[in-house]
């Protein structure tokens, strides 16, 4: 083999090694540090919009089998775990079908009593303070529409303040039973209170094992039902003001 051919072969192998190393590094980052997710529905409006692309902090709560690709049944529970705080926005596996990812806000911690009465959220018998905070209009064609009432809520303990939507004062989730959160579980609700399948309904209580991570930052956002593949629409439909916005 000529010297030139040997150099070309060595260069090829060097390129392959660099590619393999990059793929391994990307897999480690995705598995243990940060994982990208896209927001497919309006259940977390106005905090998260359809077309937001977010990074989820996977080491915030430690790791379970659901932190790994393909969810191998290597161990149960969580390792290196820490508790989510009330008010955190969390990605988790849907308890009835763990192949599906959901994103909601932590409202109830283990042992809490949660209830909605006449459109007002109660935690451990105390009404969560809320104040009118203008209106919201969506650029998403399917929901929720224009000039939707926005209310700011302040959660106890954490003192976290965030906005919620109120489409109707008489929706099916505006008057509920009292839920008592079991040990090792959490009660989740969407910020779009009248259009969120959450712990009031099919989601139920979310086991700690099902937590994937805490939503941390929006790194990309496309409005007006724009697909990521429609690159030619990016300049006009990019939500520039949401890029690198911290999720709160």
C-alpha cells in the first residue's frame, strides 16, 4: 500500500473515531444531563406554547429506569434522587402508559390534600391566592383562542408565582373531589386549567419513579403551527422573544 493510501486510511479512521466519540458524548449528555423535548399540546399555556423546544434537566431529581433509552428494567425507584419542589414544571412518564411523555406542573407533594372548588385551587384546605393578569391569545390554530383570561397564582411554601388560563368557570375540572397524595407520588396540573389531562383525570398520582426531569429552558420556538422541517417559514414564524427563556 502506498504512503498516500496509508495516510488516507488513517485519516478515515480518525474521522470515524471523532464521529463515534461525538455520538457517545451526545448519548451521555442526553441520558444523564439534558434531553430536548418539544411541546405538542396547549395544556401548559401560557407558560409553554405549542412549538416550544425545551431542554429538560435530567439530573435534577436523580435517575430511574425511565431516564435511560428504552427504559431497561435494571433497577426500581430512583438513584441519586432529590425531591421536586412545588411549582416545578416536570416531564414524566404517563402512569397508565409509560411509553408516553407528559409535561405538567407539580401542585401536590406526598401527603398533600388537593381540591378545586368553584374554580379555585385549594392545597391542604387553603385557597391558593390568584389575581387577574390580563388576557392571552394563542397563535396555535386548535386552541385556546383569543383574549383568554389569565390569572397569576402564588403557591404556598415555594412562593412560586405563575400564570394560568381560565377558559370557563364551569369546566369539568373546576369542582373536584379532595385528592390525598400518597407517599412517593405527586399531583400534577397543567397551567391551561380547563384544557389539561392531568392528575384530576386520567393521569392520576404520578410515582416518583416516573419523573424524567425538570423543564429548564426554551432553546427554540416556532409559532403558527410551523413544523420544524419547514425551514423556509422560520424567519417569519420564529418566536424570537422566547429563545433561551427560562421555564418558571
